[in-house]
C-alpha cells in the first residue's frame, strides 16, 4: 500500500495567525480570557487553549465580570457593530478574524452603498454566514439567502443584484450558481469568480488532482468544519471510499487490507503534525517504510 499526503492539508496562514494571536493574549494576560465560539474548527486546538485556561463561550453576554475580562472573537469573525458594542463593556477585545472573511463584509457594505439587492449563498447555521447576514441586516438592508438553484429568489428580472458567498463552500458549485443567477438576472455583479477563500480552493484543487490515482481517502475532519465537509463531498461524488477520523489514533480501528493507494487530507484548521502522525501510524502498522510516497 502507498500513502499520499495531499498538499495542502494543514493549517492555512490565517488559522496560524489566529492561533498565534490568542497565544500572545494568553502570555500577556494569563487569566480571565474568553473566546466566542471555537477559535478554529478543530478540537485539538480548542483543547490546547482550554489547557491554558481560555474559556470558550457561545454567549458573551453571560460573562459576569466583563470589566476585567479579555474577550476574543474567533477566526470566523463577528460583525463590526457587535465589536463596537462590546468594546465599551470589556477590559479588552481581540478580533482574530480571517481577512478573507473580512473581505466579504467589506463587499457587502460596498454593495449596500451602491443600492444593490444582495444575494448570499450560504450554509445555514455556520458562524461565518450567520454573522455576515446579521451585519447586512444591521445596515438596514434586505439580503436573500439560499444554497440551491431552486431557492434562487424570484424578483423582477431587471433588478440590480450583487452576489456574495460563504468562503468555505465548493468553488465549482458557487461559480456555477453565480452563472445561473447572472443568466436569470443580467444586471448581476460579483467580485471575481466567487468569495471562496484561497485555502478552501487550494485544498479542493489538490484533492481533485489525485482522484484518478487513489483507491480511498482519509479525511481528518471536525463536524463544524465547512471546508472539510466540502472535501468529503468531492470524494463521495467520485464514488470513492472515505474514512472519517477526528484523531490520528483512530487509524488503528480501520481496515486498509484491500487498498493499494490511499490519500490523507484535512481542512484548513487541522494541525500539520496531526496529518503526519496519521501517515506515520499507517506506515508503522503496515511495514511501509520503504514503500510510502508523499
């Protein structure tokens, strides 16, 4: 059996940035540090900061001693109206935002100022998407949200429309949706091909490049990671076998006896060492030291 680690399959630069920023906050302030939601969608990273006494909360309003608390917002960001509000009540507020998500907020504001009707392609329930929608509504503006073609709003055909999207969806799917929208509504504007972030695009492209040479795939994933779920869909659409794991040790319970070539991939919030621990455990269990390729 041969093993391939699909590159990239580890932290993107903005996840690394968020983790470094929170580490700096911990080193400086030591305690009374809160983070709204998971800093990134990875349990190992979350547990690392829990061990440093960072408290993760879903509702920062319930924090009792706000005047002495350091409040951090996750890499998935939060709208600036909320930031302005909490800055007045907490000792310090730290924004760990991904700049590629911030870009979507800036686009939304620009389109509102241009009086465009906004279409937003999203996955319901994802933190990034929920916050973008809240931001647009806080601008007192109408936003139509949907994911599927049959959900595209039916409004006057001459409406001037702007399309934005959640950054972690399938790139090809979003591009095809924007084309369909533009066909229905000729006066439609979008930024480049889509708002899919580079980390998501690169991982999807790399995975597609190995589809024809691999029998099965291991995905190191977390249930809240949208970009990782999209990697899974790409493989499933190719009718390939997919193994889901959340920790490299789960490899011990999987049967690879029938597999000749296997690949390992992971989302943008997965630590590099987790990916290679997975590969090395397979190598040691199957005596593959001289047969493995990367």
